[in-house]
């Protein structure tokens, strides 16, 4: 077995630029937001570097392949127009 580098939750938070609490929420309650499954050693969570790299590549492909949904036109305000809006 070759030496694998394991990432801690702090490493994952730094990598994804999220807080510890956001990481916990994504692991526990957000079914639509997937991140690689961690390994549990005792009470601590670790991620394999290869799994995280593979997941990031998959996300890049998904985000590049999916077209951006069309945006709705801005809604008109109700009531009398302001001076800056007239003209």
C-alpha cells in the first residue's frame, strides 16, 4: 500500500473556503450538496487527497456542461415612478 495523504476537516474547510459549521451541515443535512465521503478514524474525519481531487474535477465538468438558467426580466415596481425612473 502506498503512502496516502489524508486531509483533515480543517484542510477541507480551507480548500473549499467554508467554515467548520458549513462543512458539518453539508455532511449531515444537505442531500443535494455532495462532498466526498470521509474516513472515520476514531472520532475524527479524514478525506483521501485522491478522492477530493477526483470530486473537484467532476464538479468542474458538471458546472461547465450545465448551461446557466435564463434569468427573469427585472420586475417593475408598483406605484408611482420616482423622478430617477421617469425618462
